[in-house]
C-alpha cells in the first residue's frame, strides 16, 4: 500500500468491528496496523473518529488516512551512562533516569536508552534490525525506574509471554494531589486515544480494558504518595487513571498538576518482578527514588 493514501470505504456488512472491516476491505493492511491507525485518529466513520470495537452498519462511510511513512533512524552505539541493577546472558535490568527516551524515533534519533544498551551489549542487534531490539516494555521519557531488556530472542519471547499473561510485577511510586479514598483499591476504566486530541489518551467507553491497583503509602497536606501496581500496560495508564479519579499526578504537564518544586511527573518504576528466562527463578528488583523525587517529597512535607 502506498504511503500517504486515502481510502474511502462503504460498509456492505452490518455488525462487524470497524478494525476488522477495514482490514478485510484493504489489501496489504494488517489488523494491528489498522488498530494503530484508528487509535491515532486516522480513521473516521460517518465523519466521526472511529474506535476499533465500533460495529459498522450497512452504508456507513469510512475514511482511512494512511499517513506518509517516516524513515526510522539507525540504531548506533553511544556511551551513555547506564545504571545496571542486574545482568546475565539473557537480560539486562536497568534503572532508567528521567529525561531519557527508551528508543530512537523520528525527531529524536540519538542519545536514547537503546543507544546506551547497544554500546554495552552489541549482540542485542541479532534479535532484529529495528531500533528497539529486545524491548518488551517501555517507560515514558519523564518516568524513571526499573526496566528489563532481553539480550536474545528466546529471552524476549519469554518475557513478552510473562507480560501478556500478567505474570510480570510492575509497581510504581506516584505522588498525586488529593487524598485517594478508600486508601487502597482498584481503578478499572477503559483507555483509548482521546476522541479529540490523538496525542493524548483518555478513559473512553469501548476503549481497551485497563486495571490499576493502588495503595496509599503516606498522606501529606493535600497530597498522597501512592503505590500503583499495573495489571495492564496501556499507554500513560497510571497518569490517565489517576486523572480520571481526580487525583492528578504531580508534575504531569499533560494530565496532572504542576508545582514549582518539581519539573517532571512524579512517576517512578519502583519494583519489577518476573521469572528469569534462563532458570525460571522468580526475582524482584527495586530502583531507589532519584534525587529530584526525594527532594520533592521533602518539599511537600514542608507545606
């Protein structure tokens, strides 16, 4: 399929999902690619932004915009400092600092975590020729903390299976404005692209199932330090869920609330637990709070 193409489709069947209809009606488009097009706001149905699960009706007018493909940057090794929590022949567990993007992308081709990892273990490129070899999960640029990367294909498949089966433990420390009540519980709210702003995520009816467990660890004057455990891994899940509950994340410029004593979102991947691909032994790794977040807690305690 040529890049930058527009497809005009008219539904000739009723009751089929939008993503499946577009996929079946468009030669050369995979379902996962179509789902991403829909999530990114490139598919409309009768002039409205579509959702993958929406059922089409006979005569629905469906417009698919396939944006021009941007060239992927090459992955090259760079001597970027790495805080390694653990490594063996199969995996590398690192404590990612805030401000570091996980892998290159158009507009940000260098100085990423993957550039640093390639310098440390060059064999990782044997997994595939993408800019994200071995990556099974990611952290937002301004989120710090523990992250695991596979060093070979077998380990990558093993870790991906653990994530898909919800067998990987991912706990975060999050500072929110407000006092969550009850002090522990679960947030279950579907997440998808914002219906009007495709650069943001939102709680949307018909979105992807999303679940976050939370427990208040300490209360401050109008703020709370919360332990959040992801049971699904949606984009911006913690930030969207807490915003939805009206407990916005401190320092989050997109969904949260700004404060003068913190320049980035207070979200830290604190604990990561899984079975080692090589031995099957269950292990957990903890990444201590970085200096800026420790200073933020000192600042909020003085309010």
